[in-house]
């Protein structure tokens, strides 16, 4: 089955909002073996939406729209699709009641009731997190159009709870896909090393770069889950062997998920002291549900004074070497570990930019330390050479710290 | 001038990567008055790329592609576009030299040199942050196709330094646009209040929701910047008056930018103590360049033990009221302020979920406190009612804290 996503919203064309919906829907379609061949965005413009819809229906079996289901006048997705499917919009009393319940104790503006209007014949997708329901309707040519709301917090649960199960009942070919995640090696180098695999069609293997790391996706198609998995498995293993300990996981969500999982498994705890990353490492670790079992304490120590006050970095060290230095990174890792009474301590100090760099200590220079109470390891990111953004340097520094922890916990050399 | 963006990359269709490039390019086009009417994504498939290109060229004047310029075999954008524009690809010796310089001291794989091949007649867009240059070439029908690399860290500087200035030399109509940013009021309510303005065409006004907040965009078109601005100005002022102190800024980047700006202006400092947000507030504040002038210290105090140890929250308070309570939020704000010696202190404690909730203290319940040493204000997010994601609750809590600080610094009631 081939699909196309049409996102509706002028805010997307103005660049005010990043379109995360498409990636969320795309990922879900991949898991159930639906091929996504195109995605398209149009503004809140019924004519262009209709043209996009007609083109999509001419080249695929399933169209999924995101956005344009809200209460305001420029939300026109349902109207346009109902017209194309040759169906009137009618009010669904159950949905009207649900809207009234949702707003219990608050005033309901008349335009909210627009959300109770849906095509006369459709499969309703309930919205457990908002007032605009979605639906799937069938065109006279037997193609399906599914409508999802724009806000990701409403779209995502509706997709997983209602649309995907609905679609799964209809699909036969299965795609199985695995993601081999790599930190510390670039896409170009990996592409060369696994050249033998990327030439094949089924399973296919392809390399992708994302900011600061890369991954290899292995994908097989077959009539059943088991057959597709049997095609993938040996290739995933061979690529894994080829890339060695630069692989931090297969089908894991992120470095932070990987680190929290191992910490919990080993009943170990961690504490972080951050200067240039300003809490990003703590934020990434605590993004993971259940991280409270492993994450003991985070200190964001921007100034020298706070580094000494909070995690006992000796003042002489700061004076002698400067805040951005290997000895200070060490002292931060050791100090925060001791303060928190945790098994591991991380110290990060560097220059995220755009200001604050010098010839000797360029923007992007970061020292990272990991201490286990017996030993302390340090890695540095040289920075400088290429001018990257503040965001990039901060993200990359947090990832590098996570990679050091992962390596330590897995008994690998902390620095490759 | 009408434009269309074509993003190229199978990783986008698999949902592995969120397409941020489109928003970055869209925003830049908006500022120079180019109308973006469609955006499209295709995989690394030359035939579908060619079809998308032909359709785009049939309906707009400028096509911008993102991605597919890299060194690997599936990077086929240049080849496909050169073919459509009827031009051979030739090697540019300067670019080859630059690639060699970039890899000084490292091995260059042969496929890297592919990046030195560009259409014979084109305007080159240098890549100051990577090896793949972009270019603009003109079709036999006089339409322009610009090619940008996929990684945002390369695309963004190329766009702003080279493509936008190049396009500006050719464009005549000007769009002026302002974004009125609102926290603490929903899109539906605002849409109703400013109904009189959203009916107009020039300037137009439209409401947009983004996770946890909303904004109104006012847009005018005219022959000159001054004329467009003259159309916008009164409408921006009237809408601002209508929404009162729920407006946190016009054309400001974010709540955190707004807070750091005022703190620096007033020479005041802040410290944060976070439980459920786990460093997200510190991270957001330190995202802002120059935040080190205002941000004194951040404490991520997940466990009760660390709350007492690091920021002196009395143990009896934790025992008596539980960690997620108004008195503990107060004590956190007061404690971190005192510890850091800062002007302001923030305390956040809550239940981000998905686990840890109860009937009495549901997931999403968050207490937020702001202390200035004389007085402490508390706000709470009730949570519960609707089940939202961990990410949403954390983001919304950090935003709420920022809004409290903004209100305090501006002499407004801390709680509206």
C-alpha cells in the first residue's frame, strides 16, 4: 500500500512551526509496512488543498492529512475532503456532547461546535486529548483519506490508538526495519566501511546523518514479519560487527535512553555538573521516564563562584588553569559525584559561543570528564576548526558525555 | 515571486528525521516577501524527484531543494536537476581544492570528490560549514532552481549568507510580518477576541497554536518596507491592547529570550531549582547567548535527599507535605536563591509522568514558585484532567516559570 501525507497550515509555509507531524506519521506507517512516497504541505487554502488531494489520490491508495481540523474559520480540511469524497458534513451528537463535557465550567465559543461536524459516512477517530476528532472516509474510487489534527499532542495518540490499528486490519505486505545507531564515526566513513551492504535491495541498508551522530537503517520486505526479520537479522549482525563499539544500540531511541537503561539495570546512579551545556545533559537524562532511579543530582555551575560553592572545585585550579580546562572538568566530575554520593559523576566545561572564544581556547572547545571515585577519564572536543552553532556544540558535548558513560558501563575503553 | 521547496531524503519519509530544513527556508523566504505555496518531500529516488521538480516548475518561479548533495551514491539531487536544466555536471577545481583542504591530515574517500561536480552554468553557493556546496541554476524557461545541503548546520548559514542575498537582488514586492506572542491564553479564546482583525486581507491577522502557547501573525504586502510597516503597525498595537499583559512580546524569539533580555537590562540574576523539569528550565535559559550574565546557578534536585543537601529544603517539610507540594516549591525557590546569592530564585516540583501520579496528586500537577528574597509567589498547574505527554508537562512547566519571571520583572501581577 502506498501513502501520501498532506499537511495543512499556513504557519508551516511561513516557517513559524516545524512540521513534526509528518515524521510522527511517517514513522508509524513504516512500522506497519505502508510505503510513504510523497509528503506535501499546503496553506489554509481550500483550492490548493483540493489540488494536492486530487494529485495524491491519483498516485496512492491512502492519503493522510494533518491539521486544519480546529475551531477557527481557516480550518477547512474537513470541508474540502468531504467535498472531494462527495459527502455532506453532518453534526454528530455524541461529539457535540463530548465537546460540552470537555469545556465543563468554561464558556464554549460557538465555533467550537464546528468540530462536531464530520462527513456523513466515515470511520471516526476519537480525540482523547482535545476536542477535534479525526476520521477516515472513502472516496468513490475506493481510496481512503484519513484526517488527523495538527497539534502533535493530539495527533500522536490518535494515530497510535486508532488510525494505525484501523489500517493494520487492511494491509498484507510487511516491512521490517532496524536502525543501527552509531556515535563517534561520520556518515562518509561508515558508508565506505559497509559498502558491500548498501548495494543490496532486500534487505536494503542505507546511511543517514543526524546532527552529531549517524545511523544505518536495514529494511526488508516480505509476506510475514518472520520472513522479513529473517532477512534483516544477519545483515544487522554483520554491519554491527563491522562498526564495532561505535554502535551504541540497535533500535534504541537515543544515547540517553541507552544510558538510563544500563544504569537502572546495573543499579548505579549518576550526577552531572554542567557549565557550557547549562542543564542540557540533565534535561536529556530526565527526558527518560524512570530516570529518577538513576539520576541523582544535576548542578548547572555557570560561574566560577558557583563551581566552588556547589561542587567544591578548588579556587586555585580555576585561577591557574581557567574554567575551561582539563583539571577543572576533572574536579567538576569528582566534586559532583562526591556531593551527590552517586556512583558516577560527569563534569562538562567549555565554550559554546558565539562569544567567549580566543585563539588559545576557541569556540567549541569542551572538556568532558567522567569519574567513578577511583579513576577519572577526560575527553575533549577541539572545537574551532569549523564554525558550528551554539546549539550544535552544546548538543554534541552532551552526547559525548553520554557516550563516555555508555562505554564505561559496558566495560569498553571510555575513550575509543 | 512564488516558490516551492522540495526536500529530498528517504530518511524523511521513514520518519527517522524531522524536516527542520523546510521551516528554516520558509522563514527566510517570508522575510524577503517570497510566497511559499507548497512544500514537498520525496525519497532518494531520481524519478520521483524529477516528477516533483517538473510539477513545481509548472506552478512557481523558484524551486529550492534541500538534501541529496552528499557524497554517497543515493545523493542524486544535482544529477537530476542538471538533467532537467539540460546541463552537464563538470568538476570545479576550486571546490576540489577546498575539499582537500577540509580533509587535511585525514584520508579522503574517492566519493567525497563527487561534491566538486556542479552544473556547468550555475551560481555557486559556498558551504562554509561542510564540503557540499550548493548552487542556483536557471532552466531553459527562465525559472530558478536552488540546491541546498540537507544538514541544518550547513543549510542555515548557506541560506542566510548566500542564497537570500542572491534572491533579494531580484525581488520587488515586500512582505512585512509581525508575530505577537501570547502565553496563558488559548488560541480559541484569542481568535474570538480579535475576530475583527482576522477578517481583513491586508494586513491579515491569523492565530496559531504551538505547544503550550499561541501567537498572532499580522502580515502586510506593499511596494516598500515602509508602506508595509505602516499597514501593520496600528493593527499590531490594537491587537496588543486587546490581549493586554498576556502578550509577552512582539517578534521576540521565545519566553526565555525575553526573560534573559530583561534580566540583563535590569542587571538582575536568577537561579533555578528543578525537580520534574530536570534541567529543562536551566537549559532553555542557557540556550540564549549571553545568559551567563544573568543565570547564576541551576540545581536539578530529583530526590528529597538532594533537595535538602543542595538547597536546604527542610526535611520536615518534605515529610509533612511530600515533595510535590506548595511549601516545597516555596522552599526550593527560597533555598536556591539564598545558596546562589542571586536576585531571584525559581523552584519547580511536580509529576511529569507517565508514572508516579495518584488520585490526589495526578500526573501533570506542578507547583512553581518565584522568590525575590522578600516575597514568594506560587502558581500551580493542576494537571490530570487531560492526559498529556511527559514532554508537554515539562515544557509547559518551564514556560510557566518563565512567564512568572517575565511578569515579575515587568512589574505585573506574577499570577494573572
